[in-house]
C-alpha cells in the first residue's frame, strides 16, 4: 500500500532488506547505508504483516536516533500493536527522545477490536501534519460506516391524542 502511495507522489522508493537473517526486522545499519540527503520519510511497521516480526526496543531506539540524526520523518504503522506472540513487546518509535515531533503513528480499530471492514483508523502526529491530513481526508472520505459512529439517544415516541 505505501509503495503505491509514494509512487503517486513521485517519490523515489528505496526498500530496506529485512530477511530471515535479521528475524525480518529492519536493521539500523541497513537503513543508514540507504539514507541520502534526499531521504525524507522512513516507514516502520512493527509488528509487521505478514512476518509477525516485532522490532525489539533497542532497535527501535537506534532507528529513532537515525531519524533525529538525519532529520527524517517516521511513519509508524502500528495497526498490529495489540497482536503479538508471547515474549514480544511493542514500543512505539514516537516514545523515543526527539521523535514526538517527527513521527506519524497510524493505527485503527480493525485488528485490535475485530472491526475489519468498518474502516475506522486514526493517526497521531505533529499538529501541522494533522491539519494538512485533515484537509486531504475531508476530500477522500464521506464518513465512517454507520455502526462505527456514536449514536444519539433514540427519539422519544410521539403520542397523539384521539
């Protein structure tokens, strides 16, 4: 999904190899080798689909250090944060020093609350980004599905006198 969106923007896409030798985790050394002065965004998915790989906290911290060092925004896909095998711990990169102002966290209700198809998602990001995203979102979607919306109290019945 992200590859197609980046392509629509005319961005150059650079994939970071994440193989079985690294437990399918994006390693900071591999990322840093690919960073150029034109690098603007790093997409981080943990836990990852389809591998189930969870980036260990110390690796998350190293990726955050790279983002700060190279002034890179991180888009963190955390839709599977509540679905991990025992022994793994999800740590959002947004919680790392210097990352709150440069992280866009994407999440939603579909995975954690079994609401697939209801199309309820959210993001947490710096205010300037949220304002721009809201302008775009207003043109792309009408509303979330009816079951996902808060409902007002049912109307009181009308009683007509004979």
